[in-house]
C-alpha cells in the first residue's frame, strides 16, 4: 500500500515571500500521479497542481511549482510571492495509474496548515 | 464553477435519528463517487467508494449498516448516517472521479463543498 507523509503540521510565511511544503511518499509502482490540494477555511478542496510520475519536468501553475524527485520519492510544493489568500491546509496526495479497485482512490497526507503573515 | 454539489451544507440532528446527505454531479455522469470523513485539523479519510448501479465498497472499519450509500443514478449519490450518535459528528465530503479516456493521465477528481454534521 502507498503512504504519503507530510512532516510539517504547520508552516508560516510572510506575505510576498516564498515557502516550500514538503511531501514524501512510498510506493513500489513506477508510474503514478501526485497532487497538491488546498483546503481553505471554507473546507472546499481545490486542486493546486498535479504531476505525472513519468514526466521529468516539474509542474508549474503560476505562483505554484513542485520539486519532484522520483528517486527520493519526494514531492514538495513551492509557493512564490505568497498572498493572504494562500492561507489554507495543504494536502499532498498520491494516486496509482491502475484504474480498478482500491487503486482508484487518492491517498492523502496528513496536511500542512499554512499561515500567511501580513 | 462548481461541478459537485452537496446538500445540506450543514445539519444538526438529535441522537438516534438518521441523516441523508446528497452528492450531485452537476455536469458529468460520474460512475464513481467517493465519500470521505474529515475531523477537525485532520486529513480526509476515505469511507467508501460508490459505484453507480452496484453496491458500494467500504473501507475497513467503516460500518456498512451505519453509513448507507446509494448511487442510483449517474449524477446522484447519497450517504445516510443511520441512528446517528455524537461520535458521528464530522465533516463529510463527496468526490467524483472523471476518466477522460482520450487523455488518460488526467483522471481529475472533483470535490463537493462538504456537509458538516452535528449530532446532539
């Protein structure tokens, strides 16, 4: 079974600064998907960024980028020019490419609560 | 805009009563929906996978008779918490998974806004 670990329960960043959230995972599969989801105080889960394991290039979405290190099984999220609206709980998630059975589900990390300081 | 809706957004009920939560796919025929439970400041825990036209698949430790799931149509899945007790108070989230076969890598999963259940 796959596991996802987020070792930082809480992080804070000054507005306009850069912050990096850590995520490691364990899997025996060679191809899979990785995601970062954001859950603001409204509790609505929002997809921030996604990475396919077969792609060597790190995904980027505006101010959000990842550092995907497949050999190290590491998938960190970098938020540049942090804004007050970035304050949220961030979850790292893993999904197998197998499309049947329990592999169809997302496996979530425990989350990192990000505070943005004005 | 929202692609998954949940109703109600919050509900308070007395201990021993049953509560039904609806999850609707607004613009997609979802053959698979997931139901999660989330306690404050914790991660999402998968309760069950809802399959249209067949029985739901429950995760280990989730009581099938207590958390009844029905997925009678491609756009609606329901979770009924039967004989609710205070320990069932939680935030319940549904999610649908889309499988775009032409671009299979983009198996997007969309989440509903959640339902906060408080059992007195």
